[in-house]
C-alpha cells in the first residue's frame, strides 16, 4: 500500500484582489503536486471588486469561498478559514497571499520539512516577479537589532552577521535553517502545531500577526523553519510606499515587542524605532513621517480598516 499523501488545505486571504487572484488560483494544482489538496479556502474581507465572483468560477482545484462580512484584517480572515475547516481531516494548512504563486511541487517540499519532530511552521523561498530574491526570514527582535537597523538601515544591517532582524544576505537563503519568523505571504502550518498554538491574534489588524503566531509557536516548543527548495513568487504589497500601511506595520512591530518584553526593554525598543523613523523623516520620506506620528501620537493611529 502506498504511503498516504500529505493532506493540505490552502487558505487565501483576499481584499479587492481581483487583479491577482486568478494567477494565484491557476498555480495551485501544480503547486500541490504529490500532496492531497483537500480544499482551497478563499477568505474574503468584503471586497468591493470582482474577487468573490472570481473565486466562484470553475477552477481545476476545489475552491470554497468564505465571506467574512467585514474587513477585519488578515488574522481574522485566516481564523474564519480555519473555522470553516474545523471538521476536515488535514495534516496542515498553507496560508497564502493572493499575489503569490507557488512553483510546482512547492507544497510537497514544505510538507517534507514538517516531518521532523516539533517543526511546526515552514516558510519557502520568496522571489520577486523578476526572479530576484525577496528577503523574507527574520531573527528574533531585540533592542540592539532595532537600533542597528534604525541607524544603518535594515538591508545593510541584515548583512552584518546577526545584527539585523531581517536577513538580507543572499547566502543565508541557500540552505534550510531554523528562523524566528518569516513573511506571512506563504507559510505551511502543521495540523498538530495549529491545534496546540491555536488561532491567530486578531488584535494586530494587519501586519505583525504572522510574527506573533510564529513567535508564539516557538513558545510552545515548535520550531519555525525555512526551506529554500520550495519556491514561491510573490509580487509584494505596498506597505513600503503607502504611509498609512507603513505606520501600521511600524506600530504593530513595537506593540508585539512590548507584549513579549519587560518595561525597560520595551521602552528602549520604542526609542530605537522612533529614532529610525525620525532619521528617515528628515530625508523627506513620507512613510517614515507617518510612522513617527503614529508612534508618538496614539490618537492618530489606524484602529480599523475600511468597512
């Protein structure tokens, strides 16, 4: 009797994703090669475009549309999909952005990495649309790393030994390795880890939720892992150019560190991040200015997404 194939469900969170969702869905049959693809759940955060209609089309993979009825954020949509799958026999769920396209066989490679004990989350290698590397894996956040990134920039700091949180040295992406967390655009979560770690934290609204989940998994003794043999093309979002989104990302970065650290380290981390945004705002960077305002004036922070 042949060995049972890895049973996986793919969870795609959408919000006005009509431009990118067709390419994502079209890639999934080949991406799930050598696995048992049970379902593709499109969790839609009340899109106002044709996203829902696109999900309902006839695809060569099974697709279930879950409409959350609100734009409650990434984590809320993931949780809605998990709830929809609660009675489904699965070995893991593959969380995927609608602007991501896994290469053929990618999910089976990630599933193989989950076979090792207490390896609960696996991240693939991410590539930009032009085929270049998209830095996506991180080390644990610390005050020193935040300070070095603030003064020298994240890309440069990420090449200096272990000084940066974001790993930017291309050579570090050539071998499988343990990581603190990775970009949530594509991540396979084992069913056992999911049951133990639980649902995603919806309080982060957008950005930081995958970080929190991965670090929480580590708290439970699960090791997040990076597997370069699994490749996913990721077009990428606009957080680096959109002032509102960058501000939200930056605030959530500080919020997460504060939750997991004492008062003095949290104050030092906050000061380091503020310093970095202040220095970049002096150069006229609109994203940095928006983040700085959100950090020092809580009343100006985004507390809800569009309904």
